């Protein structure tokens, strides 16, 4: 009769007699378990290595079974072969396979591509902070944009550290560019009037023989109306589906917003009219080409996914400068503030995470400010 092997602490069969071996140890208060199949010797080596490194401090004992137990020498050997490009590819795959977590699927790939183009063949462990800083300066972009590249670069190294591919993050030592909040830009009543006139001219120019084009021109007016009078972010607006529009309750449900939580937008009569007109149009989103089908849901509320081209054209013809679509959201908040609406209510309406953010957006116009200061007159 074969002699039963002596028990080893941390090595066990989950089902006694099955011959399937598991190993476990506790790290940072968390129980880490790993299966080794019928290889009991591998389970013993795993536990003993973790126990030795915890005692000696000569390596990393992870709190996840997905990350291997490694000595510092082993980690250095691994890191020497890991390039910045490898980390970029890994993070990009993570972003593209998790669209619910990473809502922006356009800018991160572009930024990762720029990082990889510059540093892709470099050893990730050997990159220095001054090299990152010099590269960011060479981009010749606005401070806020430079900081976005820095944040993405840092995320690359965070990805590597989480997988024990690197132990350093040189980007952490790079100082961010100072960003001035400046004056919040919002649409003035005079600008709004000119813009509406331009959009209506496009509708009138269609004539009776081109009903489909007339629909698209009207669609632009309704896009503008909804943005201006709901304060929705651009992504929230153009990602909206009819399933989340409740005309009976006069509400729009926004799922997975920028803050990570869902929120409700209340529709005033102007918005209800615009949304019902859009629904009646039944304009679907077109494929870019035969091999690039449209990825939008079939029940998208808006017949386009991006308004950049027509918006810039309309602004130019209306003689309006330095106004972004996002500034319509600023306008929404500012106009509520100008009518005496409390910041708490504006915060709720706009879906801001903090009231400090609401206070930044809710600037008053010059007329309102002057009228308020007149109370000091003798």
C-alpha cells in the first residue's frame, strides 16, 4: 500500500481523494487561492516560495492568484524584455474589450498610438521622467491636452504594475501643466438668434422637392434645441435610445454617465416637442462603408452620431467664434443661474458630481451682475 504524502500547510485537495491540488496563502488580509490540477509538487513549490518571500522581503507576493509570485531578480529579468509598446498594446486591448467601463473609445487609442510611436521599442523599466517631460513639451498642445497625454501615459504604467510587468512609473515624477479655468464660454441671446436664423435658412432652402434633405436640416434644429434646454453632455445626447425616453413621465434616463452613475433629465415642453418631432422623422444612422457598418443601436434617438461638420459650418455662417457644442451645456447652467435658480437645483439638473463644479459653470452675464451691484447705489 502506497504511503500517504505528509501534509503541507497551505496545500490541499478541495475534494478529499480527488487528486486535484490547490494552494493558498494569506496576503494583506486577503486569502489567495490557486489550482494546480494533479501537480502537487507545483502547489507545494508555490506556497513555499510565497512564504519565503514574505519572510525575507526579497520579492513580491501578490494578493491575486493571477499575478505570479516572483523574486526581484525574476522581476528584473521580465522587465528587461517588456517594452513601452507591450504595455500600450495591453492597455489598448483592455480598453477596447470594456466599452462600458471605458466610454471614450476614440481618444485613448489615439493617445496610446502617439506614445507607442515615440517610445514603443524602449524598455519600459528604463524610461526616465525627463524623457516623458521633454516629449510632452514637444507636442505643442494646450496645457489641458498635454495633461491628458500624461494621464494616459501614467495609465500605461499602472497597467504594467498591476500585472507585475514593471515596478516603476516614471510618469509620476512629471509635473502636470498648470491649467487656467479662464472664463466659461456660453451662448449669448444675440448669438443664439443668429444661429437659429442660419439653421432655419437651411430648412427653407430645401424646397418641396427634397423632403429628405429638409428632414435632416430640421434634425439639426432639434439637436440644438435639446442640447440647449437639457444640458446633456454630447456623448449622453447622441448615445440616447428611444427606450430611455419616457414622454408620459416627461423624463429621459441617462445610463452610465461620465460620473459612472445613471441620472434622469426632465423634459420641458420645448424639449418634448423636439423629441417627438425627431421620433416622427425615423432617421436612421448610415453605414460608413460596406466593410464599416454602423455600430449604433437601431433605436438611436438621433439620426447622426457626430454633429461636428454641420455645427462648425453653422457657427461660421452665424459669425460666432470660439464656441463648442459643450458650451451649450455651460449656457444651460448659466441661464438657470441668471434666473435665480439655486446652485443645488442646477447641480441636480446638470448631473454634476460636486456643487463646486456647478459654481464654476454657473457664471452670470454682465447685465445681471451690474443690476445686482446697483443695490449698493445711494
